[in-house]
């Protein structure tokens, strides 16, 4: 009796479990299919655009040429003033724009004028002495040929003439040196440039080689940046560059690579690249040395620093190593895979999502070039692609709806 009850119990339990699994197995796919019938996605048309391969670098703005104007003679600075084109004197101060050959300072001019006068007098005296020695030599030689003078007298007269000629040559050399010192006592600008530093004031004594002012040619400025070794094959002379500075965040300065240094730094394994760009013309201001006395007091503070780009500015440099026009460009974040499997995207054809293997070219920020696998005009899934599989039905919605 007990055995029969156990058999009935186990048969009933088995039937209940069987029916439970049966109904669960037959009903689940229908429910799952109902749940995933259509995947909401956002799409956009594939289009062509321009894309660039760039290298981002940082550097500093430098003047194209910097010259320390130093004294070649010693003495007191009588004048530290530039002579304008109209003949007026303009005090030499930081920010003054000067031209090549323009007077900047005068050092003990009267002293060096006196030295020239003294040297000229010495030359005249030596010329007179030489003329007298030549006459005496001529007279003694005439007497010697007639037998009235000894050979010793002849030799002495010849030697005296030669010594007089040597003294004249020495006097002329001293005169030339005095003239050079006189010229050097007037300090002139060796370049067209702007005074960036005044090292001494008028009235001070200077020694040979003392710096007076520093001039910088800022019509052209340069940026020298260090580029990692792996990028060296991509950079050549004339490679386009864009420069941005914090002082003008909305402005982009365009230039080209001027030179690529021939050797790498052994410690950093970087190569120096020099970019030169034309600085904008300075405003028509009163700080130019050619404006005369009316230009001593600037009407605006900015007139003291006429150039837009100034040495020492921090620069952000973008080197454009490659540029392609009319190529397929898509958002970078719509590409799936790429680490283990090949990169792919989903395109929409007849309301169904299809997986498409693609080849990626240039990557620029959030965008990238597709060199193979997509054509302009195709419909690309740009949101919701993570929920897709090959052949998934989709429902077109807006981005806000997906979120």
C-alpha cells in the first residue's frame, strides 16, 4: 500500500516538473522576440569631408633675431637718444622701434675727435720728416757719387729716410685707428628692430664690450618645438602649421615649417623644428623713432609694445602632416570592435541593420576617415548600435528618445 502511494507521488511530481519546463520552453522565445522586435536607433547619412593628420606640440615665441648692441670703445655715454628721420632726438627706451644704421648713442665724442686731430697732426709731422730725410738722402747720394761723401754718410742718410717712412706709416695707422674709434663712439643700430632692454642710462661710464641695449627683430617671429623621433618621417620643410597663443585665444596664426634640424637630441630623442611666421604690422603709433618729439608720450599703453606676437609668449602648435579632401568621414565613436576583431559599423538597408567591416584611415579628434567599407550616401547607425546584431530590425528615433 505504502509502495503504491510513493509511486503515485513520484509520477505526479515528475509530471508537474515536465509541464513547467514545457510551457517555459515554448513560451519564452515568443516573449523574447516580442521584447526585441525592433531596436531603437539614430542614423545619419554618410558624407565626405576634409580631414587632417596633425601633431600637437607646445613651444615659445622667439624673435627672429636678437642682438646685444655693445660698446667697442670706453668712455662716458654723452647721449642715449635715437635720431629720427626728421632729425629729432628720441630717448632710447624699451619698445622703441629703430632701423638699421640709426644712431642710438654717443660715447665721449669730443675725446675721440681730439684723438683724430692729434693723429692727423702726427701724420703731417711724419710727412715733413720724411720729406726732409728724402732730400738729405738725395744730397748725400749725389756727394757720394762725386767722391765727396763717405759710404758711412750714405748709409746713414738712407737709413734715416727709411725710418722716416716707417714713422709716417705708423702715424697713418694711428690716424686710421683714431677714426675707427671716433666712428665707434657713435653707436648705431645693426638691424631693423625693437629695443627690448636698455642696459645702461645716459651719463654712465662704459667699458669695452659693455652692453648698451638689446634689439629684437620682431617683424618675423619663430617657434622652435621638439618633435618625438617617431614623427620625424612625417615632417618636412614647408609642412603647414597653426599657432595659437593665450593672449589671442580666438585667433589662429598660419605658417610653415622653416627648417628641420639635422640631428636628434641624444637625451630626449627629439628633433628641433623651427617655424617662422610674419608678425602683424605694428599699429601706427608714436613710439616709432621716426615720429619726432611728438612721439615721446604714447597715446595708448599698447603703443609701447607695437608687435602682436611677442617673444616669450607660450604657443600651442599644430603641425598638419597630411590633409585629404573629399573622403568619407564618420564619427569615431560609432566604430565597434577593432581590438580583437576587425573594426565594424552598422548600416541600415531596407529597415534592417547590417554589420559592415571598415578600414580606418586618418583619425582627427572625434572624427575619422574610412578608406574602405563605406560609401557616401549610405545610412549609418550612430546611436543604439551596441544593441544590434546582424539582421536586427530597427526603429528610427531621435537621440533624446534613445536616452
